[in-house]
C-alpha cells in the first residue's frame, strides 16, 4: 500500500486565554477531569466523538470536526466498509504503515520478530498517530450515501479527503469548512494549529480543559509498548512469556481466564494475520471500554482489557474502579 499524504489545513486562531500553565499526571493514563461516566457503553466515554456527555462543549467542538450525531460512524459503517484493512465494517481512513518501529531488538530478544503494526493497531493509530483527521470517514451516515442523500457513495478505498468531509450538512450540523483536526502530534508537541492538541496539550488545565497529550502517539513508536511483534510459540524454561490458553491459527490466541473457549472483552489476545500471533494495540485495549467489575461498574482506565495497577479509589478520576492488582495486565503475558 502507498503511504497517506496528510493534507494541512489552514491555521485556526482561537481567542482563548491561557489561564495558567500546568501539567497533570494522569492516573494510569485515565482522564481525571472527564465528565464522562465511563459506565455501560462507549457512549459514555471519550471515544464518543459527538461529545454527548458534554453538551456545553459540543458546539465548540464543531470548530474542528464534523458532528455526525452518531457515535459509531466515526469508526464503523453498515455498508461500503474500507477494503484496505481487515477490520470490522471499518469506516475510517488509515495510515498503512509509515511508522518508525522499535529498533533495539537485541535488548529484549526480538531479533527477526518485529514488523510494522497490523490491522488491530492501524485502526487505533488512525486517530492516535496524529496524521489523520478525527472525523475522516469514507462514508457519511446514511447507508454510505453522500451528505445530500444522492446515489453516489464515497468509496470503499481512499485516503483522508478534506473536500469530501466539507460536504457534510447532516443532523449534527454543518461541518467546518477546510478545518478537520487531527488528534495532535506526539505528546502534543510540535505543530498544533489544526489539532485537538491546540487546547488539549495541558496548557489549559486551569480552565478545565483535559490534557490528552499522553494519548498522542505520533508515527515514531519506539517510546511505546512494542506492537507488530511476533509472540513466542514455544514455552518453557528460558521463555519469559506465558502460554495462551487458546490458539486459533490465522485468527488469534488468547488467555481464556474463564475457560469458556471464547475471547471475552476482558481477556488479552494476540492477533494472527498470517505470520503467527502478534502483539497489537487491541491486544491490551478495547476501544469500547471494559467494566472493571462487571456490568454497571466503571470502565478500566485507558480502555485496558485488564486493570493494570489502580489499587485504591481515592486517586482523582479512579473512584468506582475495581482493581485487578498491580501489573495485572503485564503479568498476563510476561512470566516474571
């Protein structure tokens, strides 16, 4: 696949006062200032890009993204799904692999096991690498038809298309003309003129604007957990990894903690797209959220499949989250 060309948008100057420069350490990557309840469904999480849980902010967000008035359409479509990636009814454009990957193989025995991110990472990176607009879809709401409900669909293949996004005029309100924000450059540093990082880089915490910079991964993945790495297929003495309970070649392997033979949302998995089981973003994260202690409880921080360390409920932003114990996620795979 060819690489994507990210189109630059015009700079947007917002009349916002910097009411104090400060930073915050997020609790295990969570968002302690969020008003989202993080209970019951993705609708109540930060992955709801309609911002339905913050009605006073919704119109303001229209400055930088189309409000499709539909939670799921930012990632999925019932018709005309993206054929460029093996992802369920995928509606977003993707960056097919212009990434810098971990390059210190010998330090942890990864010789010959590294590759570029697979589909179960590219879906996440299509927002989190900061190269593609957060509202960049192939098909608008309405069975894949164009915004005027005509007979022309966009396409099942394609790249980020600003002109197409500008045509949206649906139920959520007219989209911005020529300005469709990316999430932001790595850690919110660099050019933020057309990115969510313009406000969400930690500089406006005093005015109640959450800091999302920790979620801005960029295209250099060397300072993130290794992805696109083949998992061992033999286990025993000298192999510092736990053997998955279930292995389905060509699909995945997973740790079947409840022994029912199915890969549940709260079970870590490895994805096999032809080269054997590999660690990908979705191995540890589920973008729809994982209840920390069953239905009706707070979701695990950072959409983790297993709570990786919150051991109290007094830390800001963690009340109501049930812990799986320190390093529980890490120790699922790593035999230490």
